[in-house]
């Protein structure tokens, strides 16, 4: 089997899926991240613009980034992002999607340059089986939101007391969420705390609990889509700091007690190129960086990030996933499966001082006509049409990986039968390794990596 590229979104499929579609980000760059300076630097010179990423976002960086984008457009100069700090590829991918004259190159130290995505390499993992974590209360910030309530229900069924912290008054919840909250209350001891996560004293809230927090789920977030031409530096600074600073405040407060694990729901979509998603992508990039720093600071606490796809039909993606996507061949991630898998990832980073990052692609797919799952970019899964698998695969790739350009899929051939998709070609498109059974990975699939 050809040697894999080290970066890019992954496509998994080709063989018989005997496991759920859960992917883990391949561990890389943790030591390099620890050596990164704190501040992001912006260097503008004659006909070049360079951003050297630091470990965190600083006040005023929003204005500096907007100035760098304007300079790059004015001089038709490529904006180069270098370093192993904040993953800003997804942020700039959103800018490129809206600004036709903008060119961006992203390069980690020592790696070849690639286009504006938060390039990562994923590997399929066995769907986690339940193993009881340390018993004790679970505190969920953003606990009255879609993901917060669904994960609360799963924790309650497993016998954990839950504490739901949210700025929303439970009396004003929509009927569906009010029913979900009632279900949680009927299953396990439940406490609802109304608080603005930005200003509340997290330590003071935790001191009021009858038992100290053992697990923390940071499910708070906001969509806040806005085009680049309507973004100010102040808006970018706020998006960069808010979610990560909330997480840090609550982790540091809970770590004064017997905190064992932290779980942060994320978004694979924040890594891709979408109009209006610049601030959203920045928020998730900074919160992922905050998780890495916290994992280093609290090595005895397990940190896990679980990223949902656009097709998850839960949380802020619920309004977009629906019958139209199913008709296009996409396999929607059921909310019940996603919440159950999210909870089972609790405490599974694997390495002391490092965070585990997972993507939730959905339950195992039907293999009667073949199945593929894309993780990276938007992410998604689909069953291949046996009569024309190439068209199905193209549709999935175009939907999940905006901006890949044209791609050509050869007709199936070889002794793999209808489940074999031979190759995907094109210098600016997608390279798909052979899915011939002789080349299949031990898990029965193949992997495609998409260079931009």
C-alpha cells in the first residue's frame, strides 16, 4: 500500500464495516506545541505576509489578522501561516471562501506547505465500549443545550449525578428540551444552575455542590456566523477567547478538587472552508489549543475532544441535517448514538499530559452497496450506489470537503466486486489509495488523504 501523506482529511471505507465510524487524530506535534512561543506574530513586508502562530490568541490579534489579510489581497501576495501553535487553517479557509484574491499557504515547521485547511490525519478506532469511569458528579457547562442535555441523559442512565450550568432559564426552555430535562431528573439526581459562564465565579458555584465535581463536560458554545467583511478585530478577539477562557476557568476551579476527566465537544466543520465561519472556526481552534495547554498543566486529568460532523442532527447542526441530505446519499449521525459515543469517550486520551481528539462519523453503515465515511472538512458518511459508485463518492467528497476542485473516480474493477473503488485522480483533487482487497488495511478499509 502506498505511503500515506501525513496531513489532510481522511476517507475510510471500501470493506465491510464491522465497527462504528469513530476516528482519532493521529498524535503529532505535541512536543513541538510545548516549545511554541505564547504570542502569535504577524510579519508584513514587501510582497509577503507571514503569520507565525503562538500557543494562544492575544488581545489585538483580531485587528492584526484583518490587516494581514488586507495587505495580502492588496499586493496579491500569499499569506503564509507557519509554526506549530494555534491551528488557524480553518479560520483562513473561511476567508479564502469569501475573498477571491486571497491566497493562503499553511506549513507546520518542517512540513510541506498545503492549502487553507486545518490539515490533520485521522485513523479509525474501535468504537469505545463502556467502562465505568471514576464515580461522582458530572458538571456540564452549556448543560441545557442540545448536546448538553443529550449527554446528561447518558450520564444519568449510568448513575452519575449531573449538574447543568447554563445561562438559560429552565422555565423558558422549548418543549423538547424541557421534556429532555424532565427525563434526566427522573433518572438521576440533577441540579440546574443558572449562570453566565463568562462572569460567574466557577469556584464559588462548585463549592455549593453537595459533592465535588469529578467530571467536566464543556458543551457551551455559539454559532455566530458572520461574513469577513462584517467582522471586526474586536469580534475576532471575543470569538477566540470566550470558549477557551470559559473552559480554562472551570477546569482550574474543578481541579482544586478530585477532577478526573474533561470532555469537550468540538466540530469537524470548523476545520473547513465555509462562508461566514471565520469566527466560529477561530473559536474552535482556540478551544482545541486551550485543551492542549490544560492537558499539559494537569497531567493527572484526562482531556478528550470529541468532534461532531455537520450531519450529526444535534446541537447547532440540527437545523441543516435532514431529509435532503439523506436523499443525497448521506448517512445522518443519529443523536442518540452520538451522545452515547461522546460519553464513552470520557477519560480516553490515552497519554498523560496530552489530549485525545476524536471525530464521530456515525454508527456502522450498511455494506450491501459499500460504504464510505469522510472525516475532516465537514465530514460525513454515505452508502455507495452499486450502479455508479464514482458519482456517489464524488458527491460525498464535494459535500464534505468544499474547495477540493474537480475529481475523477475510475469505475470499479478488480476482484473486489462492487465494493471496490479503484482510484481518485487529479493534481489538485483527491488521491485515493487502492481499495483492492490485497491492499486493504487490517480493519478492512482504505484511506484517502486530500492535499489542497
